[in-house]
């Protein structure tokens, strides 16, 4: 596993499941057609809100999520 540099992006809290967030890419000089590169996510929880296509590096929202603000009273 090769550590990836930090990337920031944002997604609307009302985005639907399947919404594309970003796409990562890598290259391996020893691999002719990048078929030996596989992408994965490392998360602290089993219930990740995101999924990555192991072949294309496309990161998408796995489930609808809603982030509510605390009461300001």
C-alpha cells in the first residue's frame, strides 16, 4: 500500500447515494495497462459513507447522509 497525499473536497449533505465525489489515479511503470493497481479505502469504522471502485479509483457516496446542526438555543 502506498500512502496517498491529502486531498480535500466537499459534498452536499443532501447528495444522493451513488453521487460521484472524486476520482484518484495511480501509475506503475512495471504494469503495462494498470491492471495490477487496485484502489481501496481505509476507514476507522465498518459503516463508511463512501465506496471506491477498486479498478477505476472513482469515489462515490455509498448511502444518503444528513448532518444536522446542534440547536442554537
